[in-house]
């Protein structure tokens, strides 16, 4: 039997990035699905089977707003996460359905739009710090990757990762599936990931990977200001491949019983332009980012001329203060560790 990982792996990003300086990704999954009726504690991935029409509307909203890439509704569709909902036997089905829904939306867009198969963290901590073995992590991600491949995803999109060991396990899973991939980490603890990685650490790691990502970067985290500081860190580290910026739409606040992100479309438009000028080539939003935000971001990227890389002072003035004094790269900047989170 032919090993699919031995076949040439396509690069769906290359032709698009050759035509344009930037591509726009999508926005929030959870925020939109909660607005459609998803209840707290429910698994959004089950909607790929139960409410495919709603998932199609989610993706169509991003495409209509100008996204060139959107992520499937499969962030938590791995066996470790689905076990919490007694659905660990449905990994292949839910990932395949998620990619199929996305494929149908992308193919009807009237332009080239990429379907990125979202793969979030397992929710477990890998050895030696935790108990999940590397081999088990690779199998968890590989099962998910094969489902996304079967459903027609153009590439895999590993996101909201905190540990390099888990990032590398996902890379190996993508190699075994014969799939190209992108990967982002969440820098949410004084400029570091929950497991202590800095922007410079990630840039160095991806440069040395055998089956490295087509593009890498940051998503989620704290707010748009912090994420842009991380993007500047990738540039300072000499990133050797396209950088991704997917920041939250402001800061979460609890309003009338619900989480609300305070970033306006105008603020996210400023963020998008600053991300481009900071060196990001794939720009989108994360928690709280709606189609209204995306439309403003697309318009700003198209209409505003490229400028110099923003300064930290300029970022803070436009988007709000940073949540910490440093980006995590300063000697001795050791953060506390927050709880893991879902992508919003």
C-alpha cells in the first residue's frame, strides 16, 4: 500500500499569496454559533450533523464579508474532547461533515476560497509534564486529519496551541495524512503561551520542522494589542514563512449574563492594517469577530496604503493598552498559567 505521507503535499496558499500581499481569514466560530442558539457546554461540532444549515450560514457569513480562508467547525472534534460529550466514536464523521459543509460553501463562492480544517488542542498535557504520550497525541490528531481530508479540506489549521510538543504532534499527524497545514499558538500569559513559549521560540521551532506549517502565527490570546506585539516578535525573530494574525475583537466583558467583546468594526479595521504593516500575510479575527468586523477589516486592507511597521506606542494608542509590560521575551519574564480555553 502506498504511504500517503510519501506523496508530494500541495501548497494551496502559495498561488494566492503570489497574487496578493495578504489574505483574509475568518472570524469567530463560537460567538456566531452562540448567537444562533448554541448553549454553553454544548459541543459545537455536533451541529455539523444536527444543524448543517447553521454551519453553512456561519461560513457563508465569512465568505460574504470577504474572507479568503475560513475554518471548519471542528475545533474540538478530536477524540479527547468529544469524549466529554460521549461522542469520541464520531471523530471521522464529524470532521468529514464539517469539511463537506465548508467545501460546498467555498465552491459556490464564485472565487477561490480555501477550506481550512480546524484542529484545536486535545485538552490534555503531553509528557513529560503531563500524562498524554506523543504517540497518543499524534493518533488523536491523525484521526481528525483524515476525517477533514475525506471531507475535502484544502489544508489543516492547527490553532490555540500552548505547548510545542502538541504543535509537533499535530505536524506529524498532518504529515501522515499527506496534508498541508498552518498552525497558530495562543500567547495569552504576559506574551507567552500557557506553557511558556514566546514568539521567538515558535519562530525558531517552525524553521526547523521537517513537515513545517505553510504559515504560522498567533490566535486568540488577550486582545488585539497583545497579539500585534507578538506578530512584531515573529518579525524580529526573522520568520521564514508567512505569518498569521487572528486576534480577538477587543477584550471580553460580562454584560447582562453574556460574554461581550468590546472591539468595534472600526477598531478591528485598524488592527487589520497594523497586522499587515507588522508583517502578517494572513489576517483574521478570533473571539468576538463577526461578519461586520470582517467587512470593515477587508475594506481597510483594500483601501489603506501600506505603511511602516507600527510601534508599540502606536498600537496601544489605536487599539488599547497591553495587558502586560513585556512580550515574554525579556529575561526572567515567567508568567502564571491560566486555564485552557476554547476558540470563540
